C-alpha cells in the first residue's frame, strides 16, 4: 500500500517499546507481521554506527 510506513527512533528504549506493543503490524497494515527485538536491534545498531561514522568524518 503506497505511503505506509512506521517511524522508529534509533534508540534501544524506542525499539523495545515498539516490539513489546507489537506496533509494526498495525502501523504498516500488515496482518500477522512478526518483528523480533534481535532483528531490529541489529539494524538499529548498524544505523547508529553509520550515523556516528558520518559525524566523525564531518567534524573538522
């Protein structure tokens, strides 16, 4: 469905709460969607690593 998405802050506490509340299925309108903490935790870690690397490169 075009235009559907879910916003998640790349922080551990936001991730834990979203998984605990099973918020992704309703937000994305996907019935039966199962999202695990470990799946998202790894992805959020990679995003934070990339963000930190970009910040390190832009600092004079």
